[in-house]
């Protein structure tokens, strides 16, 4: 739709509105199908569901997270290089033609207008954001740029792509090795058990390269048919239903995540914070109601007071405890 608006506004400026409407008429079928699907879902779907929220700060976060991957220098450098290519290309004569420019603007409007949460499903706008620069780069017309300059940009871009592919491939090999190590904890878990999980994540520059362990404990469900608080359900949105609910706080996302002390804002009391340390989390957790306590990337804090725990597995900073009487 954005493409047609941009196109007709350039070649028929006098009556582009009516021309655009005529060109958009063939799109009525998919639009009606989409609207009908949403209507049926809302009228006959399961009741309830999570919130729908438009969060301003998420728009800025989406820009930061678009290239956040392995190395802060490489990732930010890639972003700067990509922006430079686009800007320099404009100075050399590369252009966004009206039709493609309309499509880019349309995606930008969609990104800005889309709520961050829709019915409880989080970061919807963050997932849309990367499409904007990808589309802008794909439709930029370089026909007016000298052939030598085009070849230079293409060669540099190919080299950068190969570097990023190599770094990503090596990193994913490391992820697999870490996953294999962490998942050996499940060899000590009986099928059908109840597992309370806490996984350490970091923030700021230290947390730029995530270990991608945030949802690893959810694999206990298919691998051991176990309950874990790393699974959660949102009424009216998904087919998964969490039946075991030891506490309202432990069948919601992200009850399994804990942060180091440096990431905690102590100016706010614990109930008002969206982050907690392992010590705070385990002190308030319903440990007595489960069979195992599984800690990923973090050890049980000294001076723990609660149900008796017996450590049955350990690998580095990760630990698995059996809960006596659980």
C-alpha cells in the first residue's frame, strides 16, 4: 500500500488520491481476510488475555537491539558502516524512488503505531524494526552511481557479511557446547517432576552478548515432561495451559530470570522492581512446592534459609538441587 501511495503521488500529483485508491482496490481480499480472522478470534476465542500496551521507550530499544549480537564493537561498527553506506550513497546519486520510498515510510509508520505488547505477546514492535533498514537498503537505486564506486561498496559489504557470518557461526558452536553442558542437569531429573528454575542474565554493556540461556529450562517440559516456571501461558493467545501454579508469580514470564546486584535499582522496593537478584528470588520462591531447584549461571547464595536442599549436579556456576520433601 505504501508503495502504491508513493508511486501514484509522483506520476499523477494532481489526482494521486483517487488513482491510489483505484490501484489499492485489488488488495481488498487479503485485507478482508485479515480483518475477518481477527474478528473471529476476538468474538469466539478464549476469554481473557494479556495487556495491549504502546511503550515509548521500546521504540528506542528496538533500534539498539537490531544488531545486538556477539560483540559490541563489531555490532555497532556494522550499524555505523551501514548508515554510512546509505548516506554516502545518497551523496553519490543513489536514490529511493517514490514507490519504494513510500513502502519504507509505510513500514516506519507501522513500527511507530504498533503496540509493544498485543494481548500479552511482548516486543511486537521490536520484531518489526529490522525490516525498515533492510527494505531501505534493498530498494535504494544505485543506477546513477559510478560503476567503480558500486563495485567498491559491494566488495566491502560482502567482506563485512562474511566476517559477521564467521563470527556468528563460531558463536553458535559455543552456544551448542554450553547447552549440552547445561542440559546434562536433566539427566538427574525424574520424569514428570516440578522444577523451579532461576537463570542469571546481565545488563548494560556486560550483557551485550547474551548467552541465550533465558529459556533453556523450558526444555525440561519436552525432555522430562516436567513443569518449570520457564513456561507460561497467556489466556486467549496460545494453546499451552499451565496447570500447576504454586504461586501467581511463577507461571508468568519472566519469573525465571535473575540479575546481578549491579543491575538492580535499590531505590525501588522489591515488589515494585521488574528485576531481582537470586537471593531475593529464592527467598520468596515456593521452593517447598517443587521437586528440584535448577540454577543456571548462578550458585545458591550463602546463608540460604528455606527447605532443605541436596545438590545433585553442578557444572561451573550452574547447580541442580533436589528439594527434600518436594
